[in-house]
C-alpha cells in the first residue's frame, strides 16, 4: 500500500511547504519592490546584508538535516520511540549555536561587511538592517527543530497558515514602517528589517500554539518530559550526520558571498542587480526545494524499510516534477523578462542590461533542480559526505570561474552568471551518477 501511495504522500508533505515558502517569497519580493523602487542602493544593501545572514541561518537549518534523516530511518524501521528520542534531543540542544549567531550579527556586522567589500554608502544601510533583524536568531533553533518534527510526521499543513499569517503581517508592517503610514515615522530600510522581525516572532508563536493544540498529529513529536530528560548523545549523532549538509550549505553560501565580493568590484549596483535577478529564481527554487523536502523524508523512510525500488521511484518522480517547474519558469521568463524585472526597478537601463541575466538564471533551474532533488535523495539514503564533496568542488570551481571571466576575460556580470550556470550543471550530472550507483 505504501508503494502505491508514495506520490500522494510526497504531495501531502511538499505542497504545504511549497505554499508556505511561496507566500514567504512573495512577501520578500514585495519587500524588495518597496525598497528597490525607492533606491537601487537599497537593493544592494538588502542583497549584501541578507546573503551572509542567510549563510548562518542555512547552516543552523542544515544541521537539523541529520536528525531528519535519522528520524525518517526510524519511522521506516517502525521504531517511533527511537524517532522521538532523536527529536527530543534536537529540540533541547539545538539552540546554542543560534544564540551565538545572534551576538555575532549584533556586534560583528561592520567587520563582516568590510571584508565583503561593501562600499561606504551601502555599509551603513547593511549594518542598520542586520542589527534590527538579528533577534530572529534567538528563535531559530526551535524553529528548525519543530520544522523537522512537522516534516517527519508528514503533517505540514499548518505551515500554510503560518506563511499567510507571517507574510501578510510582514507586508503590512513593511508598508507602514518603510513609508511611514498611519502616523508612524518613515523608517525606510530600518522599517523593512523591523517589520520582518516582528512578523517572524508572531509566526513562531503561532507554530508553538499548533504544536501544543494538535500534538496528536505529530507522531514524531516528543512530550515535554522526554525533552527535559533528553540525553545529548542522539543530538550528537544527528549533528555528526547533519554537519556535512551544514558544511555543504555553508560552502554554497560562502561561494555566493565570494561572487558578491567579485560583483562589488564591478560597480556599486552590480550586487543589487544580482540580488534582484536571483530573487525571481528563488520564487521557483522554493517550489523545487519543497519537493526536495518531501523527497528527503520519503527516501529516508524507504531506506529504513530497505525498499530500494520505492527509493528509486520517489527520487525519479521528484526529478520529473521539478523539471516541469523549471520548464515553466524558463518559458514564462523568456516571454516576459522586462515585465518581470520592472516589478523591482523603474530604471530602464538596469532592466535592459538584466534581460539576458534573468533568462540565464531561469535556464539554471534545470541544473539546480537536479542538485536539490537528487541531493536530497542521496542524503535520505544517509550519505551526506558525498554531497559535501561535490559542493567543495563546486564552490572552488564557481568562484575560480567567475574570477576568470570577470578579471581575465573582462566579461563583467555576464561572466558571473555563466559561471553559476556551469557549476550547477556539472554538479547535477555528477550527483545523478552517484544516485544511480546506490544499492541496498
């Protein structure tokens, strides 16, 4: 029965995650539209500020991947007691690093942005945004932990309401605080950061309510007593597995930061254009990423159950679905590139120079789809070292190639986008070959 219903199960997991993430991305896009239409420098500031912050946030979320894999394996083995022990240990101990990150971003921002080569004009804006947003790190550990519980319990439906609540409130607060409506002061970029921070906390309180009110829905969720009495050993076991994914994600983000550093040597607005174009890509990546989240969970359960056919079928189905998303994105953006870009800026010159970039980014979705889906399938199997290995090659390769194209061949921003496309395509092929060799 499980084999017959795996597609329905995949849909049940990924659709709510997709809707929640899409709502969040639409909110972020509206946020950037507000700022970008005021000044392109605000786009550069948000791009420079959010890139390193998301690097550390992604590291924290990726560390929890190990627990997700081990819990899924336990579910596949039909050992729910072991699954709950992993979950309890993660909830109890996965808060230390986020608190340290809070202090890093509160006090270390000027040095970080100086190392990134951010100009003086943009630096002040970046520091302002980052320090106001930093308190979000204090709730990040619990958010990552309970995200795993939701996903491994195959009950992600509340994430849709969470996305609507959090993003709707964020848009309202951004409008009021950025532009100074209804008697509030005009805060501009500081208002964007404050609105986002308040909305994140409101969303967290809602998820806390759901976790308590609908505890029977979460079959991998531990009780309060189990959390209090949890030992650190299961957490360390999950971290040992998850650290490879966290390092992989960190390396990808470090590569992205290096690319932004290269872009900052071109001109003051290059990072803003890069941020604008990839904001559009992210809208489609969150759909593919949601499919990948479902793939990780079900492939992990299939591994625990020693069902190789189911494992293969899940990953291949997810690849097909993600390629359909990529094809739609490429067709839509190729037909309406200027219309899409005009949402973020009214500068005609910026729009015209960005047309080729946004089409290349859409084409890049095929390689990115392969890496997201196949990568999650490989992780679900329990091999997180392989994905780290290919990411090391990818980060070194994309930064070197981007530097070569920009500084030697003088291709400017075009060289950066071509380098990114080559990186994703090559890694997708290598990872797919590894997937085909998996046996159990």
